[in-house]
């Protein structure tokens, strides 16, 4: 340990003696400002003071990244704050302990998303975090992420409203999760207050004509029978893709007409089977050693997906822009159009929230049409002095 003027020349000359773990040079102008040389050759500026009866030391920065004058200036600031009664050393140490957004996000994905979000949803969370969110704010300490950062990111995604809003939702969910672990303050959630973009409806319903073409394509197109059966079951049950592909024969209760799924996106769930769906099941051959209704190429495994056969069917049927998930929408819209009631449709689809089923409310037109016809006829009859049942529409341009 020695004293002298800390300068580039004195620092270059400073070496850690052999056998020692460090050598310190204290500045003779600023009390408490020093530079430490280590056996590795690394040299670090430090500030040391006495506070609350004990000696405390804080690293300011590494020589080379900071010049002696820059380090001296930082030391003066830190030591000056100590003189005013502040505790900047504890604050600096606490700040150094704050993790980056990227580090917290990795824990969020592995500890929360992987256990609470199913299959494709978890994969989508990871994809958006790794390709969209982390490149923008991943290197920031999580407590340094501001609403302006998230608003800027959201703004860059204006051309893709769904992706922009999904990004916002993931940031908010991650922040709330981190708040429960006391890493951030819940009320400082940077996604709060940012207005979502309006999204165009993603629902696509097959018309009766399109359903007829779909049926013809399934009968006439050369695809493997398991894929054809899976597509039929999707449209006849309204189930999600993986719910059909992951269903096993021992899940089927023929007497009750139900497939009891042990697990799905919303947990345990019954998939109700119509007579038409039961007829499809009856025609599916069983594969020895494979418990799945729709067996995969690997022994004992379910089918991986339906991308290729679905593309072939859509091409043959002339269905443009129709996704496999639109079969589920078609099932629901058919029920809504038949006035079966949204609660019943929600039960069939396995929705846990009534709001999820409400997207089909506008299709439930029959009861509204009957109601408006009855009301309109009654009022028109009263105004015209006729009974409701005898109301006759007047030709355009005539009046009573």
C-alpha cells in the first residue's frame, strides 16, 4: 500500500508484488480515492470511507474503461454523498444486484410459462420474448425498463396489431410475475396505460357451400385415413388440434358419447361426440402398440400435426385462407346460428370464461330476428289499426 498522485503514469507503474493478492495506491489529493492492482494485471478504481463506525469500500470502475480523471470525479461524488449522510455504497451494491430483463425473462419462461402454459402457447411466449422483446430491452436492468421503452416497442409493431398486443400482454404478465417475487414493484408495470391496437377479427367460418366442398375433398383426395379422420373429428367436435391428436382410445366413453381428456389447454376436459363423430371413430383402425386414436409415425406416439394433409384438402376444396383452427370456429358458429345458446356452446368448446364464447354472439341471429319481427308487426298493426297477424307491407312510396 502506498500513496501518491493517481495518474496514467503511476497506474502503469503499479504492479501487484508476487505472493500478494493485491496492491493499492491511494491518491494523495482526494482522501479515500485509490486504485487496486491484482495479480492478473487488472486494475480497478475504488472509493473508501468510514460510515456508521465501519470502513466501507466500493468499486468505481476498471482502469482502461475509465481514465484517472473520470474515476477521480466519480470518487468525489460518491465520497461527497457520504458526507451528507447518504449511503451511496449500499445503493450501488443494490443496483449491481438487479437482474437484467433478459435474465428475469428466462426464469419467467422456465419457472412459470413452462408449467402454466400449454404447448404452443408456451412456445409462442418464448418466440416473442427472444425475437422481439429481448433485442429491444433485454440488456436493461429490469427496474430501468420504462413505459416509454415498451410504448416505443409497441409502436414499432403497428403493422402487426396482434403481435404488438401480444408483446404488450407478455411484458405485463412477466412484470406481474416478477413483482410477486419482489424483484419489481407491481404498480410500476411499464405495460400499464399503453393502448392496445384494434385487431381485425381472426374468426373464419366455413359457409354451407364450403363445407360441402370440404366433404367432397375428404372423400376424393388421396390422404392417409388417419389424417382424414382427424380433420372430420375437428369439425364435428370443435376440439383443438392437439386435443384430437393427443386423445387415446381409453379416453373414449362410447356409452356416454364423450372423450375424457386428461389434459388440455384448459385442464381436464370432456369432448362431446355426436352420432356423426362416433361414426368416424368407428371407422378408424386401431394400431397395435399405439394407444392414440390418431397414431403417429413413431411407435407408441401421437401424430405430430396435420399441416401437409390439411394443405392438400384445402387445395382440393378451393378453401383460401382457411386455418385448421377455423374448423373450431365453424363448429361454434353453426351452434350459435341454430340458437343453441352461448353457455352451451362454451361448454362444448371447453371455454372457462364466458367472454371467450361471446365472440359468437353476433351469429345468434334467429331469436333476435323473431323478436324484432314480432315487435315490429305489433307496433305497425297498432299504428295502422290492424291486428299484428294481418299486417301487410306497403309498396314503396305509399302511406296511410
